[in-house]
C-alpha cells in the first residue's frame, strides 16, 4: 500500500489549510487571501472569494456531512479561522455569512464536533472556547498560559483534546470531571487528531516524532525521529490508516503506527492534511504554495489462492497463485472499500456495489448503494454486510437486500471489524453509548434475538466475533472485554441463559476459523487454539485439555490476527510484517466428521492422532453419542465419567436420559425443566437431593404435593451422618406435620421407577406384553 501523489498547479503563496466539500471537490486557503476550489474531475481551479487583506487563514473545517444531511441552515458551509482573532462562517459559494471575534491574537484551530452542534476554537491567547453552531459563545473550556496549536473532539463529542506545549490534555465537557494530562513529546506539539472509529489519538511535534496513544493517555507507538518537525497529522475516516506531513515528506501509516510508504515531494512543509469523506483521497496544504493530492494504491486482499491488488483508483488486478492466471477488473468510479472472503469479492464505489465470484471474474452482479460512503464490509458464507452513513444493510451474493437491522442510538459511521461481526444467521454489534452492551440480530429478518434485550456484559467490550459454521441453534459469540478476558456465549439461548463462560485471560486478539468452529488467539505471550470452545457448555474440566498452545514470541509485541483460514493463521506484527502459523488439521477434520455424523471415521482418526481424543469425547457428549463418549473417556482414563455415562445409558426413558446428559454438562436448571416437562416430578426432586440443593428439593415437593417425606428423610439422614442439628426453619416446620417412614418412601420410589420404565417402553412392546397377560 502506498500513496500516488500529484501536484495540480504551480506554486504561489503559502497554503495554510485545505478541506473537502465532496469526494471530488476541495477548498484551499493561502496567504494571498484567496479561497480556491479544486475540481478533481475536470482538473480545474477557480477562485471562490478574495478575502480582506488583513485575513490570513489558519484552519478550515467543513460542517459535518452527517449533520448536513438533516437540511440544516449550516449545510454547505465551512468555518475558517484566521490570524486577526476571528472565525468566519463561509458558504460554498464564497459568501461570508458571519465573522465573530473569538480570541486575542490568532485563532490557531477551529473544529466542528461530529454532529455539528458545537464548534471549538483555540488561540494564541491560550483560551479554548466552545460556540454554538450559530456562533454564540457557550463557554470557555480552558485558559492556558501558552498558545494552543491544535484541538480535536472525542468520539462522542463529550471530551476535547488539546495541546499545551509538550503536553496533551483531555478535558471532559462535564463540569467537575477529571482532566487527563500527560507529557507526550520532547518538543512543542504542533498537531493532534482523534479518530472516532478506533478511539486512538495521533500527535506530532517539533521533536520530529509522531506518536499513537489510546484515550487513557497510554503510549501505543512512537516513531523514530524524522529529519524535520511533524507539522500535520490526520486519521483516515475509517481509522485503519493515517497520514503524516513534514518538510518535503508525506508518510502513510497503519493505525498501529508502522509505516506503509514514504513519499518525498518537493512541497516544503505540509501544514495541513485532510482526508476525503470516503477515505480514498488525501490533500495537503504545502509551504511552497502548492496543494498536494494523494490517493492510496497497491492495497491488497488475500483469500486462499487468490490475491487482489488495487493497481489504480479504478482498476484491480486478480491473480490466482496456483496457475498465475491474471484478471483485470475495471470500475466506472474510484474504489472505496473491498473485501475478499468465502469465494466472493465485494467492491464498493461511491455509486455502486459489485459482487464477483472467484469462479467467474467476468460478469459481476452490480447494484446501486443507498449512501455514497461505505465504511465497512463484513462477509459470511451466505451473505455480506455493508455499513454506511445511512444504516446497516445485509445483502445476499445475488445482490438482494436481506435485512437492515436498527437499534437505539445507532451510529454506523464508527463501526469496524472489532465492534461488529456477521455469520450466516446472526449479526452482533457492540453499542457505542454503552460499550458493555452487544446487540444481537437475526440476519434474515433484522429483528433482535430472543426477547429483544441485548447482551449486557459487566465490563466494556473491546472485540466481538461470531463463529461461522454449524446450525443457528449452536451459534456462539466470543468477546474480549476491557480486562482482556475472553468469554463465549451461545447466542440463541440468550433469553434463557445469559451466562458468559470464560475461555482465557490476557487475550489480545482472536479469530474464528472459516471452515470449523475453532477459535484462536494470542494469550499473553502464547499462541492459543481452542479446538472446541463448546467444551465450556459440556465439561468445563476438560477445557485445559482441549487447548493447543505454543510460544508466541515470534509475533513480538501487540500482534493482530488478520484471519484463520483452513489450517493457517495470519498474524500482523507490530512492525507491519506478516507471520504465518500452521495449526494441526486433525481437529478441523473432527469438526467435519461430527457435522456429518461420521462417528466411526472420527474414532479411527482419534486412534491415529491420540492428542485429539479429548476434543472428540467432548463432541460426542455434546451430540449425545453416548457409546462414542464412553469409548473416548475410557481411552483417556476418566473412569468416573465412564461410570456415569453407563448410568445415563441405563435410564428407563429418553426424557430421563436427556435430563441426566444436561446434568452431566452442568446445566442443572435445564435438567430440572426437562424432567418437570416430562412429568418426572420425583426424578427432579431426587436430582436436587443428590446435589444437596435441599431448599429447591423441598420447594418442588411442596409445590407438586408429593415426596415431601422423601426430602425430609434424606435430610435427616444427611444431618445424622455429619452429626449436625436441623436449623432450617422450613424443614423444622414440615418435620412437625409429616411422618417419615422409610418403607413407605421406598415403595413410592419403586412405583415411580416402574411407572417411568413403563413410559419409556415403546408402545408396540407394551401392547405385546399386555396381550400375553
């Protein structure tokens, strides 16, 4: 990936600021007091307005498009700050709508918040002020002793980031809230930016370094010193890359900090950088009077044996590495986003979405997009998801709109691959206003799952991912929270059981396999593969025995898993290099055999590859293949589990066998519900007696008016064995009115067992026995 740059005009006076009016229209301001409009389609430049001689512009910022779409009076306007202490509202036609006194000395920065409801300005006088969209002063946020060179809004427009010499300050708008301040550079900080999608901060200063921070002020990346001070920084709208400007220097970097490419144009210092709304183009205000334009080329996507490269803005090259076949894809408009997975390439432009099959690169399916700027593409096997400024849309690979889920406070412009996930039947989206909330939708209808209530975690959720295979009834979501703990949950049981099961701690990144429900992650300093995450629903004790771990030092610090396809995991290291790690193919084969009920084949595989026995036995238990599970437990020496499975197989009815399997997996409530639904009241009571859940056993006996004496008898025996006296008030109360007779109790139990055995006998056998009598 790199920049392709161009300079469209001979140099004149110093250009101080630039801003995009649309995807192909840029406005620039220079010290010759002129505001120019650049049309990139016709390559024409025109003067919009000639400012007064005492107005020297410092920063330009357009009213946000998301707010402009509501037909507000400020639509098609921008704010221009200047050295005369004023800021100006100027229309697209060049008319100065309003000029307002703001600061003593130059106004060095002015930025609209994301919804266009407030404007912040900073000046040489050290003051930071907040204004309404009509230009009314709301408050003076801060008063500093030194000039404030740059400001940025937080993702929710509730905090402001500003420079203070060598320090950075984050100040909440809420009065009395704690201010965060830290030393960030060894020289004066000249520019900052704060991305709303990834919540990361970018800073550059006179120490010739640029740095990446999180919103808590923790340093994530620091560059080596450049040749000259960093004069401009800018995040791309989707937060995946950022640009750095310096003297005769333009650099493209990944969000983690490492550099994709370095350009050395003869432009002088780059004082201002601005990305177009679709993130495909960058413009820079240059010290020699030129405006530099750049767009990203050589972006690559890989899937299996296909490699797709964006060679030009409107051209892609597809290469099949198996036979070196090359196809060229031409588009009418510039490519904004693309995704390659599950046998399909999805490409969006400002007007259309094209869907290519890897089996046929000649005839794509094309449909019009609702909004010009697609910010996210997610793919599953059957369909894909598009997110743009207007909403979230799920399409089939035939181009048919499947659903469009919505939820309160939805902001689609800030979604990314970590906060949203898609499978064949489910959509998961982390909330923005409350990051503890994860919204779950049915992909076919767009309706919320279960009773409509979202999943609420106890901590802020950092990353969500849905597994990709298997039936919808077994769909699982994995999430990493702020503590870096990894949890898994069965989403289709959300209404009944919201229990999150912990898989691991200190997990930095994760990914599901594309062809089997196997999860991998980098856990602390180890690479870990959870061969069968369902083990937490079946037998938690086997979780450590169904893991594969190996030393992860080769991935270095802060790695990121890009994908897990087949038996290969692709990891991006902190320095930008790719590392490939191979995973054993045997667990994937086991998943395939389990999905097609090929139990004998799986058994032969386990005898060949003995380390996967534990994975297989958990699969057998989950699929209620008792004979297979018995053989697998015997193979690993779990004698107690073998005995219990034999006990389950001897149950007199299917309902009782199913209930005991649920109990074996630790699902006590579901076991009880199964028994009660089947009318096995005594069996449900006896289950709680065996588990020493005395209160629940008595509650069931009283509610169904049966076996109260059975519960009391077992309770008395339990107390006698341990030499204790009864202190439970409910048991004392019922002991006074109920006589305990073990002979009667035994007779009742035998009658219950006989009745259940009779119910479990097939009707044909029962009728045959009756005729003989």
